[in-house]
C-alpha cells in the first residue's frame, strides 16, 4: 500500500484546472495495459517484449488521411524510473479517446495520427510496484563491476526491510560527506577549502555479501535501456550495455521507428528535457577526425527553442531534466533518425518552497505547483553535493542550501508529502556495524502530488494538441501551363509548406535518414517531356513558414488535362493536381 | 565414402593411425579421407556440402550447428572442430575463422573450409596438428554473407558487385526498393562495361595495339578528340527516373555493422541504422559473445594481398604497445607465409573503416584479430610484376587463352542506341584463376592455423612450499604461458573486458593468511599482497605471452593443497602440493 503513498495523499483536486478532473496516479504495467484495453477507437500495436517478457504496447489513433499523413509519437518512461510519465502518456491517449470530436482533438487527429507508447521500459517501470521499491534503472546484461571474477554477487538490497532501497551513511574518517548546515538531513560533500572534514561514507542500501568492504557494488544487471541507443553510445560503460541496441526494449523501439517513416515528431516524457532548457548545440558539419560532434544543430535548436517557449508558456513547467543524454532514445531519434525529438521532464520536487517562519509567505498547498529547479535533477535520491557554481565562489561566502535541503523544505511545508523522505534511522548492519539508513524515497522526485497531477497532465495535453499544426505539410500551391506554341506548354509548379517546421530537420538532411519529397510530373496519353526539370525530382529540403520549391518543364501535350503533378512524402502528406491554364 | 570416413574416425583418436592419411604433398601415397578439388570455387550449397562431407568423415572431431538465418533464410552454420576426448570446446582457447562477409569475396569461404580440411586430414599423422587440435577448438563460419555469395554465383555480376546483403534498401530515396539494378543486356551471365562509338565527339580512343583497351584523351587545344565515350556498367533506366543502375539490390556493407567505433550511414557508408542490424551479423555477434573462450579471430576477404589489423579509424589512436608487439610478430610471420601480402594497419595503410568486424573483436572484446585480403594480382607475374588493364589482358591471353574477357560486341540500347559491351568477367581481378586457388587457400588457412597455435596455453612451471617457521608456510607458484598471445590482451586489461584470470589456493586444513604477486625472482618479500580474499588472486593483466607470473601465499595449516589457475582464454590447470 506504500505504492500509492503519495499519489493519493491529497484530497484536494486542483481547483485551478479548467475542469475538475481526477488525479492521475502511477499505474503498474498491468494497470496501464488494462486501461489501454478500455480505450476505443485506437489500434493496438505490439512493439516487442521486455527482457523479462512484458509486452511493450502502443495505441494508434488514426483517421483517414492522404498518403504520407504524419504521425506524432508519444512515449512514456523509456528511462524506467519515471513511472508517472507513463501515466501522462496514457492520460493523453484517454483524453483523445474520450473526446475525439472535440475541436482541438479533431484538429490534431486530422493533421496527424497519434501513436502512444505509455510504457517503453516495463521491467524498470515495475520496480515502482514490486514489494521492494528501488530506483535501479538497469534491466539488462551485467558485468563484473568490481573485477573480482564474479558477476552480480553484491547487489543493492532492502537491508532494513521497509520495502524501499534507499541510502546508508556510515561514520568513517575517510568519508567525504557531511550534513548540510541548512538541513541536517541533507548531505553535502565536505569542502577541504572550508576546513571541513568528511563524516560519512555513503552507500546504496545493501549488504557487503562478497565481504570486499564495498557495499552493493556488483548488481546482476548493469545495462540501462535509455543508455543503450546508438547515438553517442558510450562503449564499455557498464550501464550502456554490451553494444548499442543490445537490449530487447531499445531494439523494439528502434525497429518501430524504422518501420514507421510517417513519424514526424516524438514527445518523450521522462528524465530528460529540451523544452525548458536549450539543448547543447553544434555546427552541422563539426567533426573530429571524421567523427561527428554531438549535439543539436543550431538551425534545429532555434526551432526547438520556439517550441520550448510555447511549452513553458502553456505548461508553466520549469523542471529541467538530467543533463547527459548520450545513448538515449531521444538523442538517437534526433541525431540518427533526423526526427523532431521533444524531451519533457514533467515534474521534480520544487526547490523554491519557503518555511512559514521565513520572512516570505508560506508556499501553502499551492506551493506544490511546479517552480524553477536550479540544476538538472538526478533521478536518484542520492545527495548531490555542492550546488552548482558554489565551488568557484567558495571562499567565505555564505553557503547556499543544497538542492536536497530545498526539496526537504518543500516536503516539510507539505505534511501530506512526508513519505517522500525516509528519515535517517540507526541500523545494525550485518557487515558494517552501526549505520544510518534513509534519504529520499524511491520515485519521490518524479511523481507530482496527487493534487497537482491532473492539472499538470491537462497542461501537457494542451501543449500536445498544439503540435499538430506545427508539423510540416506539403501541398501543391500552383500547377499552371502556359501555351508557347501549338501543343507546347511551359509548365510551372510551386510546392509549399505553410507549417513552422521544415520538411526535414537539419539533422535529417545531414543524416539522409528521412526520405525526400518526391515531385513527379504525370504525363498521360502521349504527352512528352521536352525540357526542364526531371520527371521525378527529389527535394531534400523545404523550409517551414511558407517556404516554396519551384519547378519548370517544357511539355508537348494534346490537351492540358494530360499534364498532372503528384507529390509524395513519407511524413508530410501528399498532393496531386491537374495543370491549369496560366491566365 | 561416408562408411570409409566412419572407419577412419574410429581410428583417429589413436595417434598410431595409418601414416598414409596425410596431407597430399607431404607424404607419398597419401590419400585424403575427403577428396576435395581446391582449384575451384563452390556455390553456397556446394560449400556447405563439402563441409558436411568432412563432418560425415570425422564425426568425432567436426560438428555443425545452425546459429541463425540470413535475410533470404539460408542457414548460418558454424562448424566446430574439437576433440571431445580432450575436453569440451568451451573449456579450450578457440579460434574463430570466417569469410565472405562481402558476397563477392568468395574465396574466403573456401579458405575457411580448408582450415577444417587441413586439420582433419593431418590430425592422425602430424603430431603438431594433433597437439593443436587437442588443446584448442575452432569455430568456422564459411559464409557470413551467404545470400550475397549465392547471388554472385547465380546471377550476372562483376568482380565488385554483390558485396551487399539482400535486405531491400532504397539507395536513391525515391520510395522504391532495389528497382534499378544493372542489367545483363546480352544475357551472357556477366555485367560488363558499355561504350559507344561517337567519331570525333568522344573522350576516349582505342589503343592502337590492343583495341580492347580504351585510352583517355585529355581535352586539348589541338582539336584532337576521341571517338568513344564510356557509359558505365551494363544496364537500363528500369524505373524511368532518368538515371541508370542507381538502386541495385541491398546497398549496405556487413563489415561496417559491428559495435566498436560504429558510426551511422552518413558517416560510414553502408553501416545501416544501428550496429548488428542485419540477422547475419547479429547471430554471429551473439555466438561470439557467448563464447568468451575465443582467443583468436581471422576473417577472410579479397583482394589486394593484405594482412590487416586495426585500428580502423585514426580517431581511435594506437593499440597498446604489448598488443602491437603480438600483432607485429604474427603479421611478420604472415608476410613470410604469404608472398605478395603486406601486413598493414587498416586506417593508415588502406582506408578508414568504422564498425569493422576485426576491430570489434579486438577493441570491443580484446581478441587478437586479423583480416586477410586474399589474392593479389601482382602474383600473376611472379617476379615481374605488372599492373593495369594491359597486364590483366596479357595474363588472361597468355595463361587463360582469353577466357576471362568478354570481347566487345555490339547491341542496341534503348536509350543510347548502338553500343558495345565488353570487359572482364566477375571471376577476374579479385579471385585468382583456378590453378592458383589452392595455393591461396592453403597459405591463408595456414596463417590462421599459425595464429591458433599462438593462443595462450598456461601451466604451472613449479610449485614450492617453504617453511617460514612458527607454523607459517610460503607457497610459491610460477605460472607460465608458452604461447605468443597473453591470456589477457593489454586491451582487455585496460578496458576490463571479459573476466580476469584467477589463481586460487585451497586445502582442507589450509588457512590463507596473505597472498599476492611476486615482482622479484630473488627477493620473496617483494610481494604485492592483496587487501582481501588472498586465497583467490585476480589477475586483470593475465599471464603474458611467452612469459610467466609468480605468486606467493602465506598459509598456515597442514595437509594437501590444490592450486588452480583459471581464465577465459586458456584451459584451467591445477596442481597439487602438500604442507609438511
Ligand atoms: Zn571485403
């Protein structure tokens, strides 16, 4: 019953939401599947199975459309430690199903099919729902982490039997951690420059089963699905996996994308963010000895920034994701497949709560609204050490409270959220002797309070609805024929894209991974091409916001009606037209 | 034939088998148990059939397993050469040998089969072969790109085509797959070149001494022009898009598909969407990962006469010095065994390759690995090397009576009108003529076998117990590896690949107080004793090639003790001793 401990803690359903909606709790993989089965009007797709055999499923909302109708893909919890992101993805599917004829819902579905994969990493997801909860992301193959010739012999475990794997601090002269003066429960690294000496060593909760004086250092699994993708894959890092796409989950997701060239844009809810914070950028052709530089190409980053601006305005979210997305799904989508890849970190424990005794007002129940985070969140409950930038100005400056201390303030000012932190408590450890066990409860920093969950989900949905209009859509703006001589025409065509996003991202043009626009001159009944562009032109780029491509041909035809044009894309619609006489 | 083979195999475990079962050429009257003509190439079914004959003749040594299927659903077969009487294959260092990852590079397949054949035929009569076979295993996969090989034999091709596998790929991005391959316009089974006579308007002229040859006429101000233009490979504009032969079957490269230093298609053409994308590559990678006993890798390609090692790209840097020394030793032996072949570094001496197979097996798995490029047409003329088309013709005319060349002949092309087609057939240039095939496969197979001989072999040189007084004993063990290749390459140690070696001591009445590596032969106190678990010492760097490791334990107790060395890439060895 701990499972719902903080998801149903509050009875206050967000009064500021446009309509009163029930909270959006976290769901197990089976519960997600059950709710997905209730959804009408969507096609069930099976992508594959997780390593342990759980199905990775999707729902596809499709309405009839022209060839090449784009699809928008929504993915939850590929990281595995963001189970609420699955609820968010499912929420969107349920909202689309509930009101397919709503004005904005219909507008989206007319522009794009919507495919929802609520739970992309079921095995890690289930760690939220097993009898012992833990934020262990790894689900794949393991390595001999401690190089003792054995593998998986010393995994983390629930030593104190409270149903959670948290942290252990052990008094040790060689320890590097001390209590944050701002909040004794939060740990920071001792700063020698301030004359501080460490007090504790910090370990994940676990035994030292191999008696090597290292605790929980060799778990059975090391590979993480969201480190296993081929973009910037970190070879030889245990968490990356044996090789890129070695995990059944990453492979299933990748193969799904490869099999669906109509996917134009992907929204991934999870640990990463590129909507609140601008991603790291690079030049299109930056290379080091043939190896391309990672990052988002500047032209694409500008467009992402525009979407991000609207995202922040729509949702008010300021939660930044964890920083390094090497080997991640969302980075692969962009870097290798050229797709628009939006990463959203929907919630983190706020950093700006104020205590009642502080000079400013109590954040109160509304303080649970999302407020700015000052540094990228980690998904673990581990203390984070010095706040960023502090080391540089260490001198005698007053120490800024650590982010963990700030999060504790938020918890303290919201008594119903108390379960998010396990107070340090003494424990007699079988190998280490006296220790203290405690820290942030697993998932305490990724699941919003029940009272806010519906509001957050609604705002995210609102942003999602607005994305349909942004997707590139090609159309024939003009196909005209000017008679030059009997049966001889100069044929002019113009093709444009009125949406904000170009037909191809700069990444897609670089990687050549999204198929070009095919422009085919269609000639019937003996009509013949005499000059100009080719009968089949492949257009690799067409900008957004009304950009236009033009073509000219010389055609001999008995009738104007024998001249036509057909344009095709995989992901931005298609169009066809017969030539009209140029006035 | 099979019956005879079975009789033979019953004998083969006995070293006293009849002496005339030797390799022909070494022993008078020698008769192989499986006669195979090694002066020709076999299509994919024939080559498997030859190996199956060897399995039937030597069921105690050679076995076959299917590890997966190709895109066109052909069996991916590994033939395992192992003597179960001396232990399971997984307990022994194993040599992986494959070939033909590029479908047109067919002779790699025969070279792999020859490795099995040579070892089987010589097992009974040659003590050195027997020693090698009894202490190691061979995993032989003759045709990585079996579909490409099948197509190269079956269909009209040239020496360079059918390199790719057969999964459809839209090379030209028009939404259609494999819709415009070259066409065998005259139906003669060869894809050759097209040229057209355009008097006074061309770029080429015919060589006056040999009109089969075209010579380029550079633009000049004297008004001299050629009479011919060159129109590329035989083909049509099948899809009517104004281009010819722009989307043939497949269009990828399964030797750019492996997971170390892999880069996507736009950096490394042919790499595919992610590493091990194609089923052929995936089942091989799985097999290799499931066999950490693989201690040597050889991959056979064509052509050019090369013994190649990584790195594949400059950005990698150089391999660790100790490993380079091993590579250099084998590479220079190879240059002696393979006249006209040069030992080279892929990126520096050939070109950059991201995601190559042998770079994965070394950089990713820590296994000493070579690629050989079989056949160098400089061999055609022995000590009088010539090169170029004229030399090709001279060789073809003199020694093949022109059989390798399709003479220029006229035909009507739907777009170009009257053209001439002609050129060398697919089996000229990258594969040798029949009379040189056997020498090529023998020399290359023997290089792989030599590499296998260099795989680590560990044993205790000596174990000594000395009484230090007050109930304390020192147990000193010297573990040596007589072979060239270390039990752990420097790469494996550096990147912590696989499982480290372990040396342990145990006894029913033995308490281990301390233990560690000895760094000085004469000063036993130079002991790097470990912090914990001294009874099992972990050797990340393994036992060096042609070298040794000395360990010492300080123990208490009495009675028998057993010392064991265990590592992934050599057989486990144990030694018993006793405390006084
Ligand atoms: Zn090759």
